C-alpha cells in the first residue's frame, strides 16, 4: 500500500475530511488530495505533523506498518520497501528501489562538485516512476556502495535506512539551480 493509500484510509477511519486535515496542517485541500493520489508528497515536518494529528506512528503512515509488525527496525517479512530520509532531512521516501545518475562532467579534481545523485523510487504510474532526490555522491564507488547497502536492507526487511556515503550539498551560487535541474 502506498503512502497516499495509507493516508486516505487512515484519514477516513478517523472521520477527518480533506479540508479539516488541510486546515490543521496549514496547507490547501488540493495538497492533501495530491498526496492521497501519490502525485506529490509532503515535506518531512508535514509527515511528522500528519502522524501526530492521525495518532499513528510514522512507520504506519509511510509504510503501512503497525506497532505489532515492528521488531527492532525489521518487519516479520520483507515488504520490498524501505523508508529513507533525504540528505537535507526534508523528505522521507518509502522506496522500493533506488537509482543513481551522473550529474557532473567535471573530473573529481575540479573541486568539490559532486559527481552523482541518488534518487529513491516510491511509486510507479502510467506516467512513469515517481523519483525523490536523496543525496549527492563524490564518486561512482560511493554511490554504488550506498545502493548495495540499501538493496541489502530492503531484502533483509529493514524498515528505515540512513544515508552513509552522501556528501554535503555543493556550496556555490548555482547549488539551487543544480538541485532543481536534478529533480527528475
């Protein structure tokens, strides 16, 4: 079950309208509708607020997992999904796979420019996969190792994963433009 499906089902169980929930979160009703249709996702702080308002755990909201299903950060059977917090900490992605892309044609010695970006894929629709930017990487080996560890964690049924090899966001004036260009 996707994040949007979970949100819709839990909201309806609690007899909360989209308008009421939107008012409590200080967002538009259309934003709630978009989240429930998996056409967009809330920022990390909104996900936390949602869990508090709906009186459920983040695992239940994002992954559809209840407290009974939890066991030391592992599920009883692998769900094929894992919760990954983005490098900047502003987004949570319930990923079923991850992808990398080369983002710089400059050699590593050309400065602190990251060479790769990592994306989490959280849903698939007629229009393609929904990708969320997770982090920057300095070289192919580090992004490959991160992907391998994430895939192992998914196979082992681990519920959440924290990025280990990501490098800080570039500190130059084109950083925001680069980040916006990288969002696929």
